[in-house]
């Protein structure tokens, strides 16, 4: 039971922190959808 609760807690922390971390390192949706390599035909 302890391992299960630890896994759930880790999943919650990763889920909450992921958007902030990815935005800080440049993997946000805005960064991925804009730039010189994006074609807007």
C-alpha cells in the first residue's frame, strides 16, 4: 500500500509540475507552433 500511495503522489507532482517546467525550457505549444521552421501556407 505504501508503494501505491508513493506512486500516486509522484504522479500528481509530475502532472502539476510538467506544464511549468516545459514552458520554462521552451517546449510550450506556442514555441512549438511558431518560428522560422513553421510553414503557414
